[in-house]
């Protein structure tokens, strides 16, 4: 691994960010300094050699490469462009890697602002589960020029087993948003299949196990369907309905930009909205089953 950049600054230690930061600290061979508004994840990460930064300015001053893992576009905009944000402190020659799932237009706007300061930028949103984040087996979709991609790939390999260069800046976000759009639509289809099958007298476990042996098999079926929807387990601190709604809204915004109606995705959005309205906004989004099921 290149030692050109020796210190990683990590901002955002949520459900996915904390294990990603831990894996980078343990596996990358580089120093890691981190910042989050909550003290608890910083205290846990100290055992893995992660040093806490006092604030964003302190983190940027101590780091060469900055990794962001934030809940969404609003938080990303605040951390980067807001008062006391990253753009106030970056130095030419730094690299910023954003693993946040964010709007494509915002991603490209930030890339232009960083470039004007001599800072390289790549969007690198992540896919797969919290367990994959903990195990370091995520899939990461990268948007950025080829040189930046090759430079950050060793760092990303500390957190992922699949790292794909999707094209110029913003293309990582495009692929991630479409990944999630397809996932949400598939989970709705599973909710409908389970509800129809149960109503027609078929055992739901038998139904999904049999579907998994045919052309209806999918990652969503084997994970979201079998592990959450069958047992009816929709925990907090997993990927909640509100996050699914956010990501789908970004995908629909992109669909509008390119002139695609995306009717199935819009219907999925309506069902997610109904799921939140029914009180399941902060729990694992396969809880949409509770709205689809009569």
C-alpha cells in the first residue's frame, strides 16, 4: 500500500460508519483520527487505535485523506459546505472519499468545489448489510477519475471485498441509488408474495424457500425476506424506513433529471410513506410488510 497519505480522518460513526472506521484502523496500516457528534462510538473505537478529533477543523488539520459516512445529503452539505465545514480547512493535495448515499447533483457540486481548492474527490457509496460492514465485506461503488480510484482502492479494501469503478464523479451515486431502488421494489414484491401466499394457504417459509430455488431467487429474498419478514423482526439500528424513503427520493430525483417516469419506484415510495405513517419509520424497512399484508 502507498504511504503517500499517512493519516485518515473519518467523519460519521453511525451504524455503518463505525465498523468501517474500525476496519480501516485495523487493516489499512494507517493512523485514523475520527469525529462524530456522539462520544460513545469514539470511546468504543479507541480500543482499535482510533484517535478522537475535537472538531472538524482539528480532524482536517491532522489528516491527509478524509472519509465521510453520513446519513444523507443534508448532513453531507452541512459537514462540507456549512460554517466550520471541511471546505474551510482543506489543503491542496488532500483526498476526500465520500461513502454517504447522496444526491448525484450535490455530489458533483461538491467535487467541483473541492477541485477548485486542489483537493481530489471520489464518491464511494456502500452497499450490503451492517454485518458486512462489521466483517469488511461491503460492496463499494466509486465515482472519480482513474488515478484517484487506484489511489484509494487499497484503503477501501480494508472495508470491502467488491470495489467497482463506475465512472466519473457521481457515477458511484448513480449505481448505488439504482441498487437501492431495485432492492426496495423487490422487498415490496416479496411482501406482496408473502401476503398472497399466506392468504391462499401456503406456508410462508415453504414459499420463500421454494422461490429461492427458482428464478425468483435474490439477495433480498434470502436476507430481507427470510431473516426479517418471515420472523417479523424489524429492529431499530438497522436500515430504517426513513432512510429507504430518503434514498428512493434521490433515485426519483435522478429519474426526473433523465426523463424516466419510474412508476414502479414511485408506488414503492408511496408504500414506504404508508409504512412510516403507520409508525414503522425508524425500524428496518422490510416492515413494509405490515402495510401490504391485509
